[in-house]
C-alpha cells in the first residue's frame, strides 16, 4: 500500500496550571505541574484531526508523571485558586 509523504501524527504539550498535592511516588506535598498532551493526525505537517487528549501531573521534587482524568484536573485547578 503506498504511503503519502508528510502524513503522520504529532503531539503537542501545554501547561494548564499547577497545584500543591501529595506525590504518589515520593509522598512529599510539593507543587505539581498540570499539563495536557494532544495527539493530532497531520497532513503535510499541519495538524488536522485531534486523536486524543491526555492530562498528567509532574512532581517538582522527584519528576514522577501521573496520568489524571480531565475532571481531576479541573478539581486541582480549583484547589490551587
């Protein structure tokens, strides 16, 4: 099956805030960065269709990343405010 040049996927990361919560790995209550990742189908290196959204937190002390759901991100953002 022939392939078309310039097609594929791309992942974009974006910061959506921060929150002070206990880390599941190291146990310390530090600031966690809240980020989102979006995977896109690309054509000629331009994102056309979003495939999936993933939200995660990163501990500022041990750098452990944990995947969280969208509603958990909204709750953490409210706690930080």
